[in-house]
C-alpha cells in the first residue's frame, strides 16, 4: 500500500542486539526492492555482526511491486526526507550511526543528510547512487563535513550513469567534504570486489 503523507517508513525490525554501545548500521534498499535485500547486504558487509543492523522499508509501492523511496510525483522525496530525518535523529541518540544506501536508497540518504537541520551521522556510503533532488528541496552539502563519506560506482552503470557520481563527488569536495571515491569496471550491480571494498570501509567505521 502506498504511504500517505506523514507516514514514516518503519524499520523492518529492531536492531539485532539491544547493546547500544555497538554502532548502528542502517542500510537503505534500492528502487523496486525490499528491506530483505538491504538486510542481506548488511549481513554481507558486516558478517561478524559488529554493528546492529536496521533495514527500513521505503514508504511507497513501485510499479514493479517492490518499494521505492520517491517517484516523479511531487512531494514524495520531501516526505521521505522528513521521515528518514526523524528516524536517523532518533537512532543517533542511542549510538553512532552509519548509513549505507544503494542506488535510490543512496539518493534518499544523501537528500536527507544534506537537508537543512538534518541529524549528524558518523559515516555514509553512497553505492551506485546520486543526490536525490526535487523542486523546492534545499541541500547543504557542507553538513557532511566531518562525516566519513564513501562513493562507490561502476564506470559502466547503465541505470545511474557514472557522471552523476562524478558530479556528486565534485560537489561534495567543493563544499569541503572529504570523500573516498571508488570506481569499478562494472555496471549497476554488486561484485565481489565492490563488496570487499565496502566491507573494508565499514570495518574502519567501527570505532574504538
């Protein structure tokens, strides 16, 4: 069922553990996908369970029967931005927060974290993604200064062309954000090489 305005996307499940001293890993699935796919990615990049995993469900039903964070309909990204902002803010009060977004999930994450008044997170990874935009929405890329930012993208991505990722990296760096950019000889897919690099980056975010 399509979410109505004001309905926040709910996490698929509570964190895997109630031990809040562990950092939280929030993984946002892509377009026409599901929280189950995001949860699977979380397990793949954090096989030892060093983080507590949360996989929210996007608020809208896609044409393919999966879920989507926004569409061409005006106001859908703004709604998701507000809902995810509230979720991130709540989670960040309990533990340092790392956000990984895949494809449209990355676009939603970046749109949320660069919005005015957005909560601070310790790290964010944009995997095959881009900066989600919508008329009337403001972005303050400088809000990510001091946040560990990873951009991963395939040079032959047929869904999200790699120039969008290059533009994103350039815009972030122009705003003073330090970005780790990783480019792969691949399309819009997950490969062993990419997952290994993402796993290594995530391990670096575990903290003391």
